[in-house]
C-alpha cells in the first residue's frame, strides 16, 4: 500500500466518496440526508489516499480538517470492500494523525455510526476513546464520537 497526501479536489478522492456515500445510504437510509452538509469536504486541504501496490488503483481514503485550535476532525474514512481487513484503514488513520501532529494539533476527534462496528473497533484498537457527541453531532442518535490525544 502506498499513501498519497492530497486535497479534496483530487479525482480519486471524489471517486471513493461516491462509494462511501452509497454505502452510508444503504446502512442508514434517508436519515443519511441529515449528514450531507456535515460531510461536505469542499476545500479540505488534508486528504490521504491509499493505493494498491499491485494494481496501482485507489483503495481507501481519509481526511482531516480543523475543528478547533487544538483538534483536527477525521472525516470521510473509507476502504473499498474487497480490501477491508488488511490494515489499510489503520494505515490511513496513522497517516492522518501524523499529519495533524506535524501541523501542530494535539488531538483528533471523529464521528462514525453505530451500524459500523468494524469502524468503531478499528478506532478503539488505535487508541480512540468514546466521547460525548460534539459540535453538530450533539443530539444525533446515530452518531458515535471518539477522541485521541496525539
């Protein structure tokens, strides 16, 4: 696997977001519409793409954006189904954490959903702890939030 730092206007990132959104709508139905604006990635300058060494194709992504003076929010984590379970998401996550730290941030926060137990497990295995829903996710019952000090 190779990681590439890029921005949200990258065509491979946009390509993967189509499949991420399709999967989320399959899991959560029309309630996913409540998250459309929250998942806006326009003008995000910190995106990581994962590429398959053998096929040279994009297989995963994730992004970070400033949440507050000390925190970056992890956004749009996704790995294509046939490549899951191979440590790709962890590799992307560690790359995002390293980038956030290099930018001077001391913490990463994120939101995921209760119907994504594999994602929740992956975050917990990587040191993320459950926190009360933050910011726009307060009061949203299909949000599960996590934090990690870098």
